[in-house]
């Protein structure tokens, strides 16, 4: 097939396998939030990410009457945590061990929840 403007670029697995493995683990971590906070559906359909204009995002998660959504923005390299009442937090996606991402993500969630509970 001749390359065109609409062709997908080559993405050889060997060139990005480490990034792929890291991204897989990061999405597993974020996906556990939705897994824990939403009712079970067959085959974990309730946990899957959706493709967004900028990356991957969770469907809306309702907690304490508010909507929560988490999105990996692969254009600006940011993980966004947004709520339906206008609050948001972000985590810069940078080269870091999975354990560090896990710790920073949990801290981000807990800070956000604590701030809301203190109101």
C-alpha cells in the first residue's frame, strides 16, 4: 500500500516495547479505580477505556453524587482527573518507574478527595 496522508505511521514494537509495557501498567493502575467504584458487568466491560480526541479516558464514574473522569492525554503528556463540579487535578506523564506513577496517582486522588471532603 502506498503511503498517503491518511496512512498510519510505522510503529515497530521493538522500538517502543518498554514504553508499551509501562503504559500497560499505568492503564491497569488507573483502571482499578473504575473497577472498584462501578457495578460489575460481564467480562469487565465497565472497566475499559474509551478512545478520546487526545488519548484514552474512563467513562464517567459516579461517586458521592459527582461524576469523575480520568483521561490519559497523550498529546500534552498529562493524566487528568476531572470531576463534574469543575475540579481537576493533573499528573505529568514523564519517564518514571511504575511504582512512582502508582504513588503519585494515589496521592493525586487522595488529595482531591480530601480537599472535597473538607468543604
